[in-house]
């Protein structure tokens, strides 16, 4: 059995689940999810909510004793583990920390009875099981009446999702230094590409700072601001985003999944070429347009 730590926002949760599911299918291992992160003291600056329960996933939740056996072993067990781990590569240890943000094929050699901690933000970790994963990540929770109306509008128009990510990308100093935001020229240039390729686009705009967007983001195109879902209902925004026929995404795991979960095989996806100020660039699925 392997246990995978589930933490932070919904986009991260989806990547973490995707790795666990991939290892389970490809290696025949049982897997469980550690969701204890969401049971502690809430982070007032960056509140996060467990939302995988709204998808048709294999929701095997690890219990406290199972988790503690890895991350809080007794003194003798800890000392014995330290001794036998000397000289072992990271992926052979009982507690496996992601070895940087770049894709690392070594994770597929992880030992059974291991605990995994990381982000795993790369499609190559789960591309071999994407058909099954798409079934897992279909929505289990029915949409509200208002979201049903939006889904119908999105279906009836040449819909283009625009996701503008701000929030802690601007307020958390570590994030400001290592990631940064997509500026307005990126979005304006992306819109021009969309206009050159798609007739009569209707832009559906999603953001974590919608008041700023309405004030500062000016486009001379039909657009609809989707701002009725609370943070507790981020999965509803993701459902609407994934229903759009085309996407302009931010350097955000949330909007990455909004585009990846789309059923439109002919969709146009425009993604930032520079994903992070520091660290490796994001691996983009085949056909996505870097800008």
C-alpha cells in the first residue's frame, strides 16, 4: 500500500490523486489518501478545503494510525529506519519527498508500503491512465440550478474560459518570488489569437479577484463574469471551466485542470510559456499553445 499526502487547493489535490491512481493501476498497489491537512488549524491567509469528494474517485482515506506509522514512528522504529535508509535513493525510502518540481521517472520505482509527499504537477505521471482518470474525475455532485444555467449557456456558445489567478500570487512573498502572475498583455495577446482562430467567441471569466478584473481587465468582446461560486464550491467553477470549448489559462494548477478535463478534442488552449520565475517550466499537453 502507498499513502499520498493530499494538501493545498483543488488543483494540487487533483495532481496528487492522479499520481496515486497512476501508481496503483500501473504497479498493482493499493493506495490511500492522507487528508489530515484539512483537519488541522485553518490557514487564515490561504484557506484550503478538501474537495476530491465531489468527484467519482477511489476515495480510500488513510486512518490516523496508518499515517502516524510513517510520519510519527516510535523511537526504535525511527532509528532502525534511519540506519536502513543510509545510502538509499530517495524513492526507496518509506517517506518519499518529491525530488524537485521536474518530472522524475524514478517515482515509478517507489517501494510498496511508502508515504508520498509532493505536488507531482506533470501530466507524464498519469498520461498512461488518462482514460481511467477522466472517469474518476467526472463530477459526482449535481450542479446547483444556477450552475446548470451557466452550463447550458457555455454549451450553446463558442465558449472560451479565461482564468485570471491573483490572490496569494501577489500577497505571499515566497510565491511572488518563485512564481509570479500572468500580466494583462499575456491575456490580451491570447485573446487576439483566439479571435484569429475562432468565430464569435464568448469569454467566460473566472478569477479569485473578480472586482479587480472587472475594474482593470477591459476587452471589447462578449464576456460573462462567473463570480457566484464561493471558495467552498471551487469544484463548481472547475466544472464550468472544463465545460468551456476553449481555454486561456493562468500559471495555475486549477486552470490547468479546467482545460485538461475538457471533452472538446478540438479545443484551443493557450497557456503561459513561463510558468514560474524560478524552477522548471510546466509540461504542457500536446497541442496546447505556449505564449
